[in-house]
C-alpha cells in the first residue's frame, strides 16, 4: 500500500508540474503550446491584433523551395509573414505567435472583415505555385497540416465557413492555395466546408443576383469575374472560367441554405 501511495503521489506531482508549465506557456504565448513537433524560426513581421481570432487562412508559398520561402518570411525587408509554414516533407515551422497579427493576407476581405490579418491565423504551405510549377500537395505535407489545423480550429472556435484560402479573401490578387489543394479531404474531417453535390437545384438567378449571393456568402465582389474565378477554384475546380453557369448557381445556393448549428 505504501508503494502504491508513493506512486500516486508521484503521478499527482507530475500532473501539477505539467499544469503549471501549461499555465506558464499560456502567459508567455497567449495560448497553450502545441504538442506537435515544430521548428521555431521567428519572423519580426507582426504587430498587435485589433480583432479576436475567428478565421484560418491557407496559402501556398509560391516560391521555388521551402528554404527561400522561410528566409523571405523571416526577413524584415519582406514585410510579410505567417504563423506557420508546412513543408512538403511535413515539417512545421512556427514563425509568429498566434497571439500576434502576422502579415500574411494583405489587402483582403471576408464576411464583412477587412482586416483579415487581425482576425486570422495564417498557414503557408510550401508549393512552387502557379509561377514556379504548380503541383499537388504530398501526403506527408497534408498529414502534418491536418493536426495543426485541428488544434488551431479547436483552440479558437473557428467555424468551417471561416476556414478559407488566400484566393477566397483576396480574389483579385491571389490564386492560392489553388485548384489542386485537397479541400475535399479537409471537409471530410470537418476542417473545411464541403462542396455540395447532392440534390443541387439551379435557382436561375441573374448574374447580378448571383453576385449579390456571392457577396452574402463572404466574397469581395468589387471585381466580379475575379470573385467568380475564386469561387470556382474553391468549389468547382475542374472548370475555372469565370463564367456564371447553372452549376455555379446551384452550388452557391446549397452553400447558402441553412445548416445545422456549427456547420457554417
């Protein structure tokens, strides 16, 4: 019995030490530290948030290789950064504390928010992008991205409708993470909105009515064709032509229909 008592005391002491460590980490970083292995490469490119965190924005790096991208994001001259970078090999690089406003989204808008940087966590996913030879995203990379996203979403209570690509929040300027990004895989894990496929019905909206509906969904429609292209890139990637058709109207209608609580 004495041995059991000592063992229980040791376990309790360890739990108390762990809890104390987690509390200290929350004081230092603002949020509990992740258990996911990470490489810390701090970037100076951040400032204070002006809004609570409600969004997660996914990017591709759009540079020839990971080293170039990380160097650029860590350089004071670049004036850009992200909270995390995920390499093609699955390594996660932490660059900016989540409590701070990383400079990743630039001029952007989503669901009434113009300061997307203040409201979001930004993840850069290493990929050459359309300029340097766009390609698919390796399993190892997505395998590391998924638990990272899950932690972030749980930590901040981010809804699926606010898990977006850079092209969603800046349709006139950006294409990333692009049409090859596995949104479907993420949606099956409740880490993105699913593409509607069942019981689709064309509402026969006029083009102007479609654009108003697209704005209601969240997009900036200042440049209409760019907004349509961004919507297609995300929800109908097999045909990206900027033309509003029956399938686009049906998908958007399905996305706007009321959903169970927590499914937006």
